[in-house]
C-alpha cells in the first residue's frame, strides 16, 4: 500500500471513530485513544496525526504540531470540452460505425472467482488431510471423507457469497448482541456486541452487514458478483 493510501485509510478510520463517538457508542477517552493511534510517517519519516474533532492533518516539526497536508489532493475536474460542430446535412461524409459494447453480466468474474477459491480450498484441505494422516495415528483413510465433506461445505458457502450482488447506502450504524459459541459443552453462554450497518438498496429494501472500519452513515457500498469483498464507492 502506497503512502497516500495509508493516509487515506487513516482518514477513513478517523471518520468511523468520530461517528461512533458522536452517536454515543464510544466514550470520549476511547475516542481520543483511538485517534491518537492513527499516526502515519511519510517518506521523509515525519510523523503526522489527525486533529481531534476537525480531522485536520498536523505534522510534528520537532517542537510543535503544525497543520498541513501529507499528500497532494486531486485537482477538481475542469470544464467539459465544447461539443463538436454539427455535421452539415448536405455533406456526403459519414462517421465510421462503432460497435455497441456488450455489458458483462458478471459471469466471467463469478467463474474466475469460484475457480480461484476452489483451488485455495482444495489446497488447504488437501494439506490438512495429509497432516492428519501423518501426525494423528488414530486418523484413518476413512477420515478423509469427513475432510472432503468439510471442503465441499466450504466451497458451497463461498459460492453463495460470490454469487451475491448488491449495493446501497448506509443509513444507520447500530450494535447487535451475538452469542459466542464455546468449544466446551458445559461452558456458560457468552455474548458480545457487534457493530452492524443498516443499508438501503436502490430498490428500497434494507439489508444488514457487519460494519467495517471506515464505514459511516452516508457511505455507499457495492458488493460485485464474483468477489467476496464489499467495496466502498467514493
């Protein structure tokens, strides 16, 4: 990740922490501690940090913090070019024909993504099964059937994830209590609060997704078909 991307990632995390603090889900001391950790060194090894509340970058000069900008922002787009002059009606010249581009429905991306993850799952479970055969004496060849079944389940779950395609805007961030599954049967139930995002899709339907760092109310998200990651649209 380049230097500019590191600074921009720190900015995204800053806005997320600020949203959590302003909504009351993060106290002031926790907010200040989180902001204080978002320090980035540039190529000249100068240290930068974001100011609490304003989000303004400041650089440490050796004896004080000085406001500044660690990277060059993109220049605003210029005015659009003027339209071409109209073709006279009596002209005999004709513009060359241009083929209409075909819209890709995501099939190629989906197939490529499935192939990629199929190879990863196959390699992972193959190594896992071989390790069990070599180092676990009571694990017999028949146990490989269970490993193969686990691989098929993983492949099916990944196919379901890759096959989904949606987009929308975050309208709310909220906490949801989830139960933690313990590996011990007699262990008491334990719960944790997980931050979720409520997303309004263009159709008006709402969906919920676990929130990622940098997400805030108003952020527009896109989950392309054939990819496991959710993209942030700027």
